C-alpha cells in the first residue's frame, strides 16, 4: 500500500519480499532499461532524451511477470509473482495499480 507524503511515495502497511528469481529478473530488466536510456542519450549527442513511452513485460522462468513502464521521464517497476496470469492480465493489473496509486502518471496509452 502506498501513500503520497510531501510529494514522495512511501510504503505504509504492507511489505512483501520478492523471491530471489524475481529480484534477479528485476535487476536484469532494470540494467537493460538503463542501457537503452544511455544509448538514447549517446545517439542524441548528450542533448537529453526525448520523452519516450514504453512498457516492457517479461515472463520469468518461475512464471512471475516483471513489468516496467516508462512515461514522461518516470519509471515504474512492478513484479507480479502469482502464477497463471496472462500478458493481458499482467498489463491490466499494472494499469490498475498505476491509476489507483499514482493517478495514472505512468499511463502509456
């Protein structure tokens, strides 16, 4: 559960521990996104990155979803560890989370 306090989001009540596999997948995806961002900056001659919007969904070997949304210079990383979710269900869960917790600032649509 998240709450807005003085312009910063913070966890209030519920803390969940990610499995080792999910944490590794999250770190790997984060590194890939950082590399892509650095490449975009180099391609533009260090003049800054245009506002790109994207959503990347990765299914891990243990059936978790790692989702990153980049919108308006912001990044949202979500890990869904319940098995059995389809790509569309993962997308819809992240969409709902973005809208309900962050007012839709991470919407890519």
